[in-house]
C-alpha cells in the first residue's frame, strides 16, 4: 500500500471506531405510584433526561403503579441488583432502621420549607445508612402535607375508635393504635379497592394520593392536619453506580438535581389543586377541629419521643440540626 492509501485506511478504521456506539444499557426503574402521580411523571422525565444526556448509553425505562415490583419490594430489588434503579417511600422501611422514619414524625416539619430543612439535616445520615446497604441516593421529592381521611364525620379522637385505618408505614400504624383505630397496611395502588370494599374506612395521606385514587367514590371527609411531609427516594444499586463512566455519573446527577427541583415544585402546585379536586368530587375538606388538633398534638409528642428513643444519637442529631436551622 502506498503511504496515502495506508493513511486513508487508518482514518477509515478510526472513523468506524468512533461511530461504533458504546454498548447501551437499559435500566428498568420500578416506581410504586400510578403513572399520572407527580412522582411518576417526574421519574419519567428524569429517565428521558438520562437517556438523552448519556446519548443512549444508559436508557432508563420507568415502570409505575408497582407493575414491575410492588412498593414494599422495590428497595430489596435494587439492593440485590434485580434492577439498577428505583423509587421508594423510604419510611416504609422504618422497621429496618428508625432513621428511615425521620420524615414521618408528627408535627415536627409541617410545611414544605420545614420539610426541606429537615431533609438537609437528615440527608448525610440517611445517605450513610443507604451506602451500607449498597444503595446510592440520587434524589428525593416530598409528598404534600398529610391529612386524615374518613368515610364519616369525626370531630375528636374518641370518634375514631374502632375505625379500620389504611397505613403505609410504621408511623401511620402507630398513629392508628394511639387513636384507637385498627391499622391495615395497604399499598397506594390498592386503596381504591380497599375503600370500596370496606377493608378500610380511613387513612392519613396527602390530597394528592386521595385525588389520584379518586377516594371520593368511598370517603367523604378530609381533615387538613399537616402532620408531616414524607418523601420518595430514587436510589441506585451502588455496584451499578460504580460501573458508570464519570461522564454518565455527571449526567445522572445533573438530571437528579433537575428532577428534585421539578418534583418539589409539582408537589407544591399539586397541594391546592388536589384538595380542590377532592371538593369537586364531593368531599368535605376542612381543617381539623381544635379538640382534634390538640389531641393529635399529644399523640404526636408520644410518637416523637418513641422515635427519638429508637433512632438514638443519630436521630437526636437530626432533630437538633433541624431546630438550629429554623
Ligand atoms: N401518599 C403515599 C405516601 C404519602 C402520600 O401522600 C401513600 O399514601 O401511600
């Protein structure tokens, strides 16, 4: 070959190499809540951001409504590498580690701003616990404030006695016990059915979840108690994370920041919108009576001391750091 043809051949080989795509990976992302829920919408946008940003090297495909794994199974699926990424309400794992329940302490952080400060205070400890479980945290988005749903009117804790209560974590089960109700744990994806069939007649949750699940078909009252604002967390299996190129890690972290911002904004917008949706569906939406509020505050104080006892020094440090920020 002449010098020129050798050069041309080499250039052609290099061009082919450059055009050969790096092997693309598909990451399935299980999510527990319905596709129309704002967390799921945010997750889908996050997935598109990563897919585009990595030039298709990492394609994220979301699976909402608990269709790939149910809420309770998502964390384990990520930990064990059955999937590389997923979203979960971390307080659902409070029985594993009390720290996971830091965002469900009644009346500690009752507004978006306070919940944000509490998250800043808790984040380093939560990230450490997750890292020990082979999980890397990407982003977290709050739910709107938690209020009480009932089929029938309730004006004091005495009225709650014996009512079947749908719970979604330890804190909600404990709240039921302390108010004399009967807790039954049910995933959000299944609550419409549970209320329609009388398996449960009440719950604590956001206006958003009641709206998504059209609970006005069965329940009639929503009392705004603003008990806490729990979060959903998007986590990655740490082995999968470590296997990414630095460039792709940067893309994912950038997309995660955008998702956290957009998701939080949506949660705020959705608060008023969904409460109006409950009203339009025929429900009475109102603040709790002063008696009920006072009684719930007392129960909240009991639950706070129980949590502090379970969460030890790390828990106390989170609450102290939060109070120092306020
Ligand atoms: N909705 C979720 C958790 C908190 C919320 O507002 C649920 O009810 O399962």
